[in-house]
C-alpha cells in the first residue's frame, strides 16, 4: 500500500520526469497508429486487472487501491498519447496526470484519519498537488520558450543564408535560395 510519503516522493519524481520531457520534447519520436491502439488496449487490460485485484480488499484499503489503479491508468494513457504524437503539450499532460493521480490517492488515504489529522493530511495533499501542477506549468513554459528560441535561431540562420544568396545571380541564386529554404524549413 502506498503511503502519503510515497505520494510526495512520487510527485517529486514526477516533477523531475516532466522537466526531462520538456527538455527533450522537441526530439520525441512519434509512434504509429497500430502501436498506439495496442498500447491503449494493454492499458485498459492492466486497469481491469488492477481493479479486480482491489476486490480482495475492503473498506478504505479497497478505495485506495482503486484510486491507485485509476491513477496508473491515467498516467499510462498520457504516456501512450505522448509516445504517439511526440507533442510537448502531451508531454505536459503526463506530469498533470501524475499530479492528479497522486492527489486522488493521497485524498483517499486521508479519509482513514479523523479530526485535525484528517484536515492536515488533506491540506498537505492539496498543497503538494498545487506545487506539482505549478511545476508542470513551469516546465511547459520552459519547453515553449526553448521551442521559440530554436525557431528564432532558425529564422536568423535563414536570413544569413538568404543574404549570402543575394551575391549570386540567375539560376545559381534561385538554387541557393531554394537550398536555404529547404535547409531551414521555409516555404
């Protein structure tokens, strides 16, 4: 069974994981439709098996187990989507899914407690969730800033290449401009 401390550790590792994804988001390979469908089917089967395993528990332990299964499914779906599309936005969805899943599990764990302990537990869980979402948002913005910077650099390099082509004339100039457009992905 997962403890609140494990949830906090999971959220911290989620933050690191999200930062790595944001840094490498532009380099992600996209998958094919067949692999994506197979991954979704596998995720669905694993969720059903995990949820069925929860039937051996009762009460709050069962509720916690079900929340863990849902969280695992949500993260796996977000990872499959990212592996399929390779989009930085989908990378961010992984961090959000992990934060939301950890939060739902932590809230369920808090329901075992009573009085002030329960209130403190819920407040800690909400605070940790908010921090994880803030980290995901920051990493998303960092990833977008890197993407914008790369685009600005590409534009600057294209302008230099196009300026060099101006020294040429006729077919040589046309070939030079075409080559520069192809190299820097300009239309």
